[in-house]
C-alpha cells in the first residue's frame, strides 16, 4: 500500500486552465505539505497543514489554493495556469509539525503548461 | 538566496569505494540537518539526520558528519553500491520551529558504477 499517493502523475494542460492535484496519506500523520521542485531542482515548501489547519503559506500566488477536507487529504487547486507553473509538485506528510519526524513524500506530479 | 548549498551537481564513484557528498549552510539558526535520497520518478525518502549537538551520526553504511564552525556537513557512504545511485538532498531546519521551514539544497546526483 502506497503511504502517500498523489494523482495524477502527469498533467499537461494549456495556459489559463484550472487544474487540481490530489493527495492522500494512509500513515495517520497529522501534518501534510505541498512542495514545488522547479527547473533549477530546488524543493521549496508551498503550504503545510496540521490537522486540517493551514500552518505555512509561503509566498505563492493566490492562484494556488490548498484544500484539506480531512487530515488524510490535502489537494492543490491551481487557477489560471501560467507557463511558469510548470514543475514537479510533491505532496508529503509527517507525524507532527514540530521537532523532527521524517517527511514521507508522494511520487510527484509533473505539471507541464503549454 | 541559497541557505543550503550543494555545490557538486553530480558525483561518480566506483562500486565498493567511498562516496562523499558535501553540503554547506549559511543560516546559524539551523540546528538539525537531514539527508534525503531520491530515485527517478519517485519522491525523496529520508536517509539520515544529525542534531547540532553531535558531530557524527552513523547508520549502517551511511555516516553524516557535521562541522558547525565551518557550517558544513557531509554524507559518507561506505562501501558504495550501484543501488545507491540516486539524487541526494541535504536539508536543514531549526528544530524548535515548524518542519515546513525545512530548507533543501539542489541535490547531488550520485552514480555508482559496477
């Protein structure tokens, strides 16, 4: 059973469209995250949620909106897609938000905006 | 402004030899350091960590060394195996803060040749 699963794996879409990426974890973790890996290969935090509450919201455009219906799910909705949104998006979870507990990542969603 | 730097984008090592991956950081507030390993088309997985109160942590073939005065850490893999071929990300955080503030380096691609 996959611990952190995200769908779809690949997403190709045109500029201006709206798309969503879904993420689910079956580890019973309290905290979930969205990371973006851009063309320069940096992994950067976008959002983190702890027990369905937004903890971190980095300086991402407000076209990106996370939704956490329950603590096992954290979906990412992107409005009015732009070329610069092309990247690999990783969902992750951890047991808690504080101290250290390893991040468990999904396999990523490669978004290509044409 | 890169707070965590991995200046070698790639490293090639012969099977059985030692692999040494390096990482530098600039933020003095970082007191907990991690290495993640990533295979193609998969998410990163946690490998090993070290607290700033230690200068060495060992787990099987993997050892992380921390030099706080130089703001430098390294990951040693001995002996290297072909299955170790992956991208290795160094990451750093302030242990008392949110895990969402974990900062990743750009990664070093390790190739272990049989």
